[in-house]
C-alpha cells in the first residue's frame, strides 16, 4: 500500500471519529488533551487553522498551565502569520 493511501485512510478515520464525537457526545471535552490535540491536527491537515486556534485557546481556558497546548498554540500561530 502506498504511503499517500495510508495517509488518506488515517485522515478519513480521524474525520469519521470527529463526526461521530460531535454527533453523539455532549460537546468537546476541553480537559481531554489527547482528544483536543487530535482534533487540532485534523483542522491543520485541512488548512483550517482558524478552527485549530479557537480550539486551542478554548482548551487553554480549562487547562491554562498545559505546556503541550501552549506549544501547539504558538506553533500554529507562527505558521499562520
């Protein structure tokens, strides 16, 4: 299997998971850092940096000292200039 096919499969699964999560959950759990980071990566992969920034900023309201979120926010901001 070619690497690009695997990449598309992974992206499809991430999107399917996000859609499922949005449809059947009560909303984003901003305290679940792994979930937030996965959603951010999907937004970035599709060029939706505005949504990634908003999600990171909202997650930081609930986790203000989380270095992983802070670093990712700075990374996205620096690429979005």
